[in-house]
C-alpha cells in the first residue's frame, strides 16, 4: 500500500525506496527483448507464396471478359500459353476450366463438366447447365439469326484464307439483304439499317464482333467458332426458310433450340 497521499494531485505515491525504478527497469528490458531489427524484417527473410503478378492479371482478365485473344492482347496470351496449369488450378475450385484454340489464337473460360456425374446421368444435356458466376443470357430470334449469318461469313473466310486467318470482315450493307431473306423487308431502309446496327452492338457485348469502322464494316471475332453450334444454326436457318415460304411449319410453331451453346457467357 502507498505510504503517503498527494493532496494536490489526489494520487497515491509509492515510497521512495527504488522499487518503482526497479519495476520500470524490468519492464523496459522485457519490452526491448521483442523489438526486431531492420535486418530481421527484411522482405527477403519471408517466403512469398503469392501467385505471380502476370498469372493474376490473366486470371482477372479471364474472369472479367471470359476470353483472351492473341491478336488483341499478345503479351497476355503468350504468358497464358506457358501458364496453363497454374490458370487451370485457379479456375478448378470454381468449377470452371480453360479452353485454348491455338490455331485461332484464343483462350476462353468454360463451365467444367464433372465426368462422374455425366456417367450417372444418361440424359445429361451439355447445353443444360447453370453456374453462379456465369451469366447465361438467352438470345433473341434476331440475334440468333445474325449469329448464323456471321458464322457463315466466318467459315467462308477461313476456307479462303485458312483457319486462324485474321480480319474476317463483313459490311452492314452485306448483312441487311441476307437478313431480309429470312425475316422479310420492313419497308424502310433506315429502319432496317438501325435494326442491324442495334443487333451488331448487342453481339459486340458478347465479344462476337467489333465496333463498326468508318465504312460500317465489323470484324467477326474467332470466338464465334466456339460459341455457335453449327448444327443448331443450320436448323435455325432451315426453320426460318420454311417459315418464310410457309412450308411445313404452322403459324404457332416454335423455333429450334437456341444455337448458342454458351449464350454470351461472362464470369
């Protein structure tokens, strides 16, 4: 217990026998024993377990846009080719996988299929999937038709220039009459042009075409070779032809399955 009481400060005072100084000295020595020197906390003394910054950038690009094209981002694509295993390991816990088309120079994210589940489900439909991180947006009939037409142009371009050839371009003036073959002429050239430009802008959001240039030409992106099922596209075109001429399709008949097997995915 304190021997005296300081009336001015209202605090107790310890006896002046050196006890307080001894305790202070002991506490100071204890505190000093856990102080690190600059050399102890140097970054080189710690193991860096983080994924490399390049791989992290590619993973963010893939989860943001769903694909990487060599023609548009050659540096990222070059690193991606050498880091496929690391990127697959990042995507695997999310039930996603990395698909690479080196001939066309494109890498894209796909929903991973569980082989064990497929073996048990005989009626499994590869187009019947859902994923919490992937937005699946159904295409309209007009969007599906335009994809079918664009894919035909893309196939012709690859047949002439070779698979993987760049600059598969088509103009709005070429697309409009082909579009009218299946859906008819609305009677207004300005209305039809606006409709086509609107549809192209919508498909640009799915990464299928570029922005129209000064001559109203768009570049067809190589991802169209993977996003559009050739069989379903042909069924759609055949159905529209019959519908146009009124052969074999009733007024209320439903169109074929949506031709896009990924429906504009974005992670």
